[in-house]
C-alpha cells in the first residue's frame, strides 16, 4: 500500500496541480488535519473536491483550525477517522482530530482526557489487524512536536496511546516546523509539515514501513 500524507493545508489550493501525479499514484490519501484557515465547511469542501477529482480514496481528521462543520463534512463523506476505526486494504486506521489545548484558543481543542477517550473509541473499532495506523492532527508529546520557540506542542494522550497499545505508524501534523520521522515505542511517527508550503510525505507499506519527505513547487 502506498500512502500520500498531507497536512495543514489551511485552505491553500496552490500545490494541488503539482501534486496530481502523487495523488493519482496513492492507494490512500491521508489528510492529518487543518484543511482550512477559517474553519468553515465551504473552505474544506473546496479542498476535498479537488482531491476527489483526482483520487477518491481518502482518510482524514480535522485540525484545531477546522470548525465542527468540517468534522461533519468529513463524517458525511465517510472519510473521517476521528473517534472511529476503518479498514483500508487490510490495514487498520483510527484517529483523533483537533488538538490538545493551545495558547491561541483555536476553534477545535480537546482536553487530554477527551483525546484519550477519542483515541480509545477508534482503537476499539478496529477488528483483528496485522498493521495499525494512527492519524492524529496532534503529534505525540516530545516526538515531532517542538515549535520554533522550543515549546512542546504535542499531546500526552497520543503519546500514551502509542506507549500502551500496538501502533505501527502515527501520521500527524499541527507543528509545521517539526517536519521529519522519529521512532516512539517501535512506532514510526511522521510529520510532513505544511502542505500550504508544498510539503508532503509518501509512505510505502510493505514488510517494512518506508517514509520519504517531499516538497512540491508551484
């Protein structure tokens, strides 16, 4: 299975033309949150429609800048992984949208207790599976979550889920400058950075997990 991971689009359509080849080649397009800049479903609808015009195999969570109506849109299209588990090509996916609390009081923030419940609900949804992938807008605490100010912006609940359960791959976003890949308790944690800046990742799921960073040009 080949995944294309994008995150933090923030309503910017600039790079989708350049991304068409990679979008077509993906078995699944994964969006790890912040489709919009203003949180509206209309803004998210434009993003989703462009992707659907190229590849309708989509799994997504909303971000902290996405309002409730964005979550509802993703649920209506059956793309949302928030508090639920879905199987794609024999692989189990579950997720959590929004973020843990931020200093900016953004539209969709959850307490750590709420995030823990959301994650558990999605994980319980999955049947027996050979591989488990967590799609979380927020990175796990202390892994791919350091801001340019040196502050850790990740979630302790996401970290605890990875430490206490079998999770093979965590696809996240949220902290634009924390681009890269790390290993946490045997789980590969991948943050692609902001698609608004053209950044993305491709992930090949074979016997191993292979992650490659990329950047599109307009």
